[in-house]
């Protein structure tokens, strides 16, 4: 009986050690996975915000702090030792954003609805935001991941390009119209002066080329107006 009890104890100890080893291994794997995820998040230029259904806290990367201007909240968090709550982040974002971001996050986190906000104003910045649910097996939603990108500089460059393009096109059209009009008048009213076939051919070439260039400039202006959303359409059957 003593021998049997001893063997039973040995089996139990071995099983306990195996369980402890598995717990240590799983913990190490989870910590390594979190470290890899954190490293990947910190290296992104776009802001990342991850929320969880069972927590009032949120995970974020340095880019999000810079884009959403949360440095004062981060400093306060470090001083108090209390992590920034999701509610504080939403409160700050909601005060500067023209869209109700809280309802977007709630519908994504609770109902799994993906959302995308294009070119929304955040103070003096222009942002794009994309949110998607974090789903485990059996379609269980455990949180939301939100990608935030600052496109302010891109919009400024695009606007400057459009303005330059429009001005340059108008400046091109003015002299081209003069060339077209004068060459047309010479061809129509000064035929006697164009008896030389080479001169006549040169004038017609100038006239045709000016017409072609005016059409190209007009196409450029149309494209510029389309890109800026300033083109008016009259749709008919």
C-alpha cells in the first residue's frame, strides 16, 4: 500500500511539473507575441488604437499620440501611474472631430460593423480613419482595431498642385487663343499675302496646332475640375 501511494505521489508530482512547464511555456509565448505586436505597432507611421470589450483601457502606438495630439494625456498618465482610459481618448477625439466617433466604435465593437472615415477634419488636420472588429473563432467579437492616418500634408500638396495647374492652364490658353485668332484672320483676310505655298502651309500649320493645344489645355482644366469636384453635370437619357 505504501509503495502504491509513493508511485501515485510521483505521478502527481510529474503531472504538476508538466502543467507548470506548460503554463510557463504558454506565458512566454504570449509575452513574445505581445512584444512582437508592440514592436510592429510602434514602427508604423499610421496611428493604431485597439479596444477590448472586457476592458476600459486601450492599446495605442506613438504615432496615434502624435496624430491625435494626446501627449498631455500620456504625460499625466506617466505621472499618476494610471493608464489612459478609452473614455478619455474618445472624449479628446470627439471634441476635435466632426464625426461621432464613439457611436462608430460602439457599433463596430458590439455589432461588428466596419467603418471608414475619409478626409475628416481634426482641428487643423485632415485624417482618414478605418475601424474593424477583432473577431475570434465562432464569430466572437473581442474588440476593435482602428487605423488613423494624417493626410494633411498630402491634401496641401494636392491643393497646391491643382491651383498651380489651373492657373498655368489659364495662362496658356490666353496666348494660344491670340495665336489661333490672329492666324485665322491672316488665313481668311490676307490670302493675297499668302501666295507662297510654303508660307500658306506654315500659317495653316500654326492655326491647326494652336487649335489642338487649346483643346489639350481645355482637357487639362476639365480633369482639374473633376478632381476638385467642381464639374457640373447635366445628365440626360
